[in-house]
């Protein structure tokens, strides 16, 4: 996938419209650099609720995932979707949901530590802080859903 194709896919992320053009470009460029592409079939488990802290983030580029949280109905989330951001900002770091691939999907996996390291080098401090604030707000929206 070219950098332009990746940018077009992630432009549909729910928080992307809140990013300035420069911040979005830095976000897309960083994902292009640190992300590892994979194709998954239905039934593949991405995260299990209660798992120990992990540094892994995932962007679902195509397809869909099923999200199961304790005490809530199962939901299907179509692509694009960012997963694993709650672990980055949740003080306990434990996974808060079980996420399973529900349709054939293409994903990017990355580590948050590498993402942040690369983003800090490629973005101005203000743009980096803006991106991280937006990601944290998105994480807490997921947490309260």
C-alpha cells in the first residue's frame, strides 16, 4: 500500500477530521513508517479483555471487528478503526474488551513506543502534543462507550 493509499484509508478514522492537515500528515507518515501490514480472516482474536498491558496498537484498514465488553452488547465496528489506544492511556494498561475479526480484514500493527518515538522526530512538539491529546480523548470516548 502506498503512503497515499494509507492516508486515504485512515482519513475515515472517527477522530481524523479533528486533526489539522499538518498533524494528520504526521500521523499518516508515522503509521506508514512503523506499521506492519497483515491480512486476517474472521475469528482471529486481536485482544482479549483483561489481557496484561501491551504496547501494541492496531489500525483496521479494511473489513470489520467485533467488540465485546463486559456488561455491554457485542458491537461490530467497520473499518477504519484504531484499536489498542485505550491501553496507551488507561492507567491499569489492561485490555478492556475482546476484539475479534468479524470480516476479512487488512490491518496495520505497531507499538505505541515506536509510534511515539518516530512521531516526535517527524512532527513539531505542538503537532505531536495535539495528536496525542486527540488520541487520548478518542481513547476515553471508547472507554465510556
